């Protein structure tokens, strides 16, 4: 066993266990999945891609680099030291990576240890489906707490899931919604989504207020749409399993599945009783771009996400639309959750011919400025960009550059305000620790993160408008392009 790593942590826990455990607040979703209460933004946030990306990841710290001195064996209870399994080595990999790369200050050791213990305890509750005896756990150091967990579950605990829970408990202490762990399955899921295809029902989803999974957009002609599922519907259960209190990622994992398999979804539509709908899963190609000419000669182009195929799809759409000699273009980024940074710069460069697209700034003051690439195909067409509360990350990079350069106007509602860079650090078991390393600023040095972008023309689209298939934001954008105001 590596006493250099386990002893300091457990010694601190031995001294502070009662205070830490007694004061914990538990967040739904820790364990094998990420906390549902932590992120209300769309899932596909902008990442700085690892290989060949515009922003390269720093070298991952080796687990042996910490210089924390270990107390003498007599200083810590023998039972505590003996109880920490070698399988928890993954925790220290995550700790080292966070210490090296996290954009912000690491919390004090007591807070960090509290996060680890909180994550362990919550992981047990998720694993067993039963609450722990908190008073008993509060009287124990980490080794005793682990022993209690084994007793209460007949030893049928997954060290893997406990480890993931502990790491996410640690990241929660950082107070950063975008620094967290994806287990190997979740990491593959995320990468597959950004590559533009997966197997499932064919819909963009988000957490539903009050629990469940809300359908944000069913893809036309794909399984969910063909089964009668529409925008605004809420999935309450999957194959009879209640998902109303489940982390979004875990719920999505249940909804997805191999092509040709059937899933039974319990759906609640507004004003109707819940009902079961059987959907046959298929191979889904995510439509990054949708476009058409409107009756008044205005071109309309919707970009759903900044995925790997999006740049070429966008260029093909612009070429097709401009062949129709439109009087202006509406670029719809509403509900666009983001995607790849490289894709954001490439697509923005279709509209802006020179100058900065986005500034990436690190906590030590270093910065990278990403310039527009030459050769854009839509540099002069009158432009309105539609944005709303779901426009995040890469969407805000594009929208901020358009607004700052005066290339066009923003119309709709204030954007989400997700302007941070996450570097994926792959751990030894294939799980991926997403670490916030920098912040983004618009060309005029406006902070995106936590602020969002205020549109030049604010227009509300209500739930009633959506239900009635009315789009006052698009109507106002067309009016602006036709009348110039």
C-alpha cells in the first residue's frame, strides 16, 4: 500500500471527521454519475480538444509529485491506514491533475477531505439505494466509515463507484460546475455525441424542472419524432424505472441503447396525463445544420451544435443559401449548447474576415488569442444572430465576436454565460477528469463566464409561443433584415 499518499489524508480525517461529516450537505447525483443539481446548462459544453486542438492540454501530473510529508505510522490509527484499498489510487491521480491544472484555488485540506468523504458516502447511497446511519458515520474516521459501509451493505460495494463518488465529492468542493469526472462509459458517450452520431431515440434533451428529462428538440424523421414525442414533453421513466430524481447523464444512458432495441418511455405532455410510448432505437446522425429560404427572401440557418461535422455542413449550407441571393441571413443559435473550440473559430471565420474571435486567459495572466481565419464565405450578407438562455459556450464565442465587431446584431434573450475552457485529463482506467483551466473573453475583452451576452434587440419567446408554434424572435429578425431596424 502507498502510505505516502493515504496516511496524510487519513490523519487529517481522523482529526476532523466529526466536524466534516456532521456538517455535510449531500447533492443528488454523486457516484457513478455527475450531480444533477450542479449543471443546468446543456450537456455538450465547449471543450478544448485534446489532440491537435487549438488549446493544448498541459502535461498531467504524475501521482508521485505531491510533497506532502507522511506522519510516522504511530501518528495515525493502524486500522485507518490498513483499511484504505490500493484501488483508491485513482483518487490521487485526480488530485494531482487538479492541483496542476485547475483554474482557481484549491480549497484547504479539510474542505478537500470533506469532499472526498462526502463523495464516498453519497456513492454508497446510490450503490445501495438506502440512506446511511449518519450519526454512526460521523463518529468515524475514513477507515471506520468504510467499515460501516461494508457492514450496512453486506460487503457488496463497488470500489470503482465509490472511487468515482469520492472524486466527484472532491471536485464539488471546487465550486466549479464544469470540473468533474466522467466514468469511462460517460466519457465515450460524450465523445460520441460531439462526433455527431450515436444510437438512441434522436432528440436533444435537458433536465426538466421538477424532475425528469425534457425533450428540447426531437429530430424530424427519427425515432422519437416518429413515435409522437414532441418538444416540451418530459420523460418520467425508462422501461418502468423512475428517472425523476436521476442525474441527467444517468437518465440519458438508460434512454440510449443499441440500434433495433426497444425502449418504453413514460411521457408527460403539458395538459395531459402521462402515457407510455414504445420507441425503437436507431443510429442517429445529429443534424448540426438546418437551413431554408423564407418566403420573404431571407435565408434561415440553424446551427444545433459545434460538433466535428458542423464546419463542413455550415459551409455547404451557406453556399446553397447564398446561391438564392438572399436579402439577409438569420443565424439561429438558440438552444445551441456548444461543442469544439476549433469548430467555433472555423465557423465564426465564415462571417468575420480578420481580428480576434476569442481571447483565452489563464489564471496566471497568460492568454491565447484566436484570430479569424481568412476566406470566409459570408462576410458581407446582412446578419442577425438569434440567441437565448440555452445558447452557451461556443455559441457565445460566435455571438460575442459578431456583436463586438459590428458584423451583425444579436436578437432574443441573454445567453447562458458559459465561458470557460475544460481540458480533459484521461485517468488510468479510461475515466476522464474535465478540468477548468481558463476563461474566455470576447474580442472587446468582455467576460463571458457567468455574465452571458445581452442581445442588441431583446425579444421574449414564451412557453405559450412554443406550444402554439409561434416564433416572435424569428419574426422580429426577419423584420429587422427587411426594414433595417
